[in-house]
């Protein structure tokens, strides 16, 4: 396939892994037994990705409690009452709150990368959480003896390490999950928080070479959890001008769930720079209906009217289960959508003469 297509990240966990998550949390099984369940789920995930014809695979984030909080595994000094993220259907997610410094990751994405690379020869994409998301851990009233400036300096160091370990570990690409970008405009319509987020992420990206940044991408979406979203009502046009100032080589944009995708594509074309590739979302994980390959093809052809084909790719709008307890989408439906994306992208490539 000459038109690249990639997953975003999470795949719904199998029932036995969901049970294992509860069992290890309650002390009914030990960590070794749980790790065996994870290994089984990762192997099955990779095999099912490969069966769809996907040219790039991930581990489906099977071992992560959530896409955002995996670095906090084993970290001391956290309280449960941090920033609350409200979703359109009324449910919320709450981030932890940092209570002491210095801030250090307790786990790294490269740990997951090593496991999946051991069982496949396919290119592996590794999602990581953006520094901007983790900056929300720091409380508004500060921490005695640990000023925000020092926290951010420590955070940039840790985020760089997380990405660099993945690049050095053989990841085909590394994707920064930046769902908080669009959400920030809901929390602060002035755009000040978004500008701070972009500056922080660029402080991380500036530590990499041009060649390395070509393998680093940024994913943005309006959220996707329990078949609901947190910021679909925020106009993409408010996000895109700053989004494309991020010094990354790849951008993964949720698009299939947008009410007016052509309007978004028109805005993208006005901000895209040479050397940047845009992967447009062609399947919507919060919609239970499985798209047909022909629908995917038509979405790609629409995108190709606005984006040069040598700067175009496809993806899913977002992960299918970013939080481990989200069972709103079945594993079978997720892989059916992945297969539709792969087949539809191939059909579009053929029609485009690629």
C-alpha cells in the first residue's frame, strides 16, 4: 500500500484481561499471573492486527490502565482529586493530583514496545502521552518546596526520555496523544491554555533532530470514551492554526465523526506545511456501526481534494478503549473497523493511481 494507514492506539481488552485487572487490584492474583494475561492479550492483538492487513501494528495498550496515566504506575505523592474531564453524556474522568516532587515517571512506554516487538516483525507504532496532558497533574495552588517551573522542567526531561527510549527501541513511529488540545479551548476559550500546551510540547520536541521528528506525530481528537466525547462542540478552526506549529512530522486528526469534514479539510490545507503528513480519521470508534471499505474510500478521496497525496495518510479517529474499563465497543467491532480502514485506504490508493 502506497497510502500509509495506521491505528491510533487502544483496542478493547479481552474479558479475561479485564477480569485480571480487577483480580490483581484486589490481590486475588499476583503480578506474575497478571503479566501472563497481558502477554496473551498482546499476542492476540498483534495477530488480529496482522490479519486485517494492517501495515503498522500496536499492542492495543492492553496493559495500560489508561492512555494518559501509564507513567504514574508506582509513583508516590498522588491524590485522586485532580482535574475533572466532563463528557457530553454526563460521565467524567478525574486525573490524579500531584502532592510532592520531584516528578518522575514510574513506567515508560518503551516497556510496552519491547513486548510487542518481541512477537512481530511488522512496523510498530508506540503511543505516548503528551507532556501537556501530564502538566494537568500540578495543582493550581502549587506544592510547597516544588514550584511549577521546576515541575515543568522535570516533566520535559521525563517526556523526552519516554519518546527517546521508544525511538531508540525500534519504534517505527511515536505518537503523542494530545486530546487535551481541543479540550483546552473549552476550558479556556481565550486560547491561553492551548498556547501553553503547544509551547510545552515544543520544548520536548525541540530536543530531537529533524530526522527524529519525522518519526514523531501528534494525535488530536474530541475525546472518545464510553461512546461519548468531551469537545466535539469546539470548532477545529480554533485549534488548527496552533496545532500545526507543533514541531512534529505527523499529525493524526479525528475526522470521521465531524459534522462537516470538508470544512475541516479546507482549514487543514491552509495550515499544512511542507514536510508534514496528515493522517485523517476515516473510522469513528464511538459509532457502533462498522464503516464499509467504500465509505472509507470516499472519505479518503474527499481528503485528497484538499491535501496533497504525498502528505496524506489515514487512521482511526481515536483509540477504541483509551480507559481499561471502557467496554462500550467490542473487540470484534474494533478490528472490523480497522479492517475497513485498511481495505478502504487501499481502494482509494488504487483510484488515485498510487
